[in-house]
C-alpha cells in the first residue's frame, strides 16, 4: 500500500441473505478483493439492514451470516488485509444513526427511491415501518462512522450514498460551525453589496439545508459576478458555501461497481429470484447437471442443425469464462454444425469447476472449523469498534452529549 492509498478508506456492506452465487462473486466480491490490496478496507455484514425487511424470519439470520462470511473468504477476502465485522456487534452504529436522525428532514427519507420501490416490490411484507424508512440513514451512519472516502456499490445504492453526502454536509453545517471563520465570511459578505449578499445567503441556505445543487450554482454565480470583492474574499465565500466550518464527517464518494451482468443459467441476469444461479460453493454434480440441461439456441434441434451463438444463453457464459481465441473456434463450430452443444458446454463446465475448486479450497478451513470465522469476526469487530468510538467521541462532543 502506498502512502497515498493509506489515506483512502473503503467501506461496504452486504445484507446476509444466504449463500452467495457467482453473480455476487464476479459482480461484487472480486472488486472487494482488488480494493483490499489498494486501500484500508472495512467490509461488514449488514444484519440490521436485513431485519428492516425480514424481521419476521429472525432464526435464519444466524446461518446466513456465517455462510456469507465463508463465501467472502472463499472469494479471497483476507481478514489480515481487510477488517471484517458484523454491524450489530458494533452497536455504535445505532447511536450514530440515532444522532443523525435528529437533523434528518423526513422529506429526505421519503424521497429516497428505494423506500417506495421496495414497498411496491415486496408486497407480502409490511414495510410501512419506522425502521424501513430509516434504512438509508442507517446506511449513512455505517459509512460516516468510518469516515470512508469511497463506497463501492451497485447502481441501485447510489442514491443512498448521495443521501449520506447530504447528511454529512448538513451535520457539518449544524454542528461544525467555526465562529471566527463565520465572522470573516460575514465581513466579506458586507463588501459584496446588499443585493448580491442577500442572493448568496438565501441560495447558500438552500444548498446546505436541502442539498439543492442549483442553489449552490446560483450562490457561486453571485460571488463570481461581483467586482466589489478581493480574490481573498471570493475564496473565503466560496469555502463558506460548503459549510463554513469544521468537517466532522467527511463526504464519501460512491465507487460505482460496473454492472458486470453475470448471466444466469437461462440467459437472464443471475439472481436468486429467477432461480437461475450457480452458488459459489455449489456441489460439482449439481453444477454439471444444471449446465448440461441448459437451453441452447432453439434452432439447434438436432446435432446437424447449424446454430447462432448470439441466441444461446450458454454463449453468454462463455463470455465470462472462455478466451477469445477458443471462443472464435466454438462460434465457428456452432454456426457450421461442426460441433454439438455438448462439445461446446464441456470446456465451459471445466472452467466453472476449476473456478469453484479454488473457491472451495479457500473456504475449506472455515467449513472444517466454524470457530475460525468467529475468530475473524471477533478481531474485526474489536478493530471496527475502536474506529467507531473515535468518530463517536467527536460526534458526541459536537452534539453536546459528551459529559465530562
Ligand atoms: N444497502 C446495501 C445493500 O443492500 C447494504 C449496505 C448497508 C451498505 N450499509 C452499507 C453498502 C454501507 C455500502 C455501505 O446492498
Ligand atoms: Fe449454444 Fe454452443 Fe450449442 Fe451453439 S454450440 S447453440 S453456442 S451451446
């Protein structure tokens, strides 16, 4: 790790929904494995987040949590390099969530897209709860607790990171006021001229309190357009625009994980809800049976019928597992009916089983000895609590609940 990378801090979490599949591996975990080499990483099991929607199935959680952690190790996540922990074992998350809730306008939560979307999607559950409304704020607490600079997430989670940035800004605005800085900014403002100063202040408040980016631009314009003030004044007012005080909780950035759409066994995206998955630690016989019974180009009824790889879900998987030279050979064989579908599936199966052998080997010590994952979590939670306490001490001081 270079000095520069040490100052980068990555945090991400996953809800424990059961055993992970190859979509999780190729889409998320391989990215985490890369990140653990480049930056200080915190990865955690978001069990409280799972409870917001699955509160009626508490007994499944225990199994899911450990299964998921073993899948993380199987992927190559290394507890010597990254800090791994379980959210509920670091109860500081609950305190930060509560304190942030004091300054969170209800409207901000009501307009997070996932709130209504998930209620629509999970109709069989009652999600008109206080806990579910707070889901993205709990996530903000997770992120801000570790002062993460980067949060690797999929596209669906970007609004949650956006909310986190707005919460951080508002928190710093409300609790990070630096009196002398504010005084100097007000002096600069008096030199700006009455009309421009008024426009600036109004837009600044809209930006800081509502996260209105257009307002930020118009406040910027009000200072840029003025000939009355020195460049020093301009700089000060420009800094004041983004809070004007101490940064207690820095704003994180979403690191958008490119949507590597892992194909499932039916040509759709691999997903538990489509029942088309291969698990990371699947049974080789099952993988083999499911791959061999996969549908292919419907035009290839008989061995001698030529096919079109573009119409075949097996082909989508070859894009992930097969080198381009070999792929060209297979495509040619398919189009000319030179090979049969079994010949085409065989090298894919070999590649899949080879990959799974590596995953299973990494998981084996944890499967054999369940105490090992507990030890990893014990150590990770202790480290997480240490960092969390540091942040919370500053937060408690800022909000006035650190009694000395
Ligand atoms: N909401 C995330 C998901 O469903 C999980 C999560 C919880 C998370 N807290 C987080 C992700 C903090 C990143 C950072 O995938
Ligand atoms: Fe699909 Fe391969 Fe059969 Fe062609 S030969 S239809 S690409 S499985």
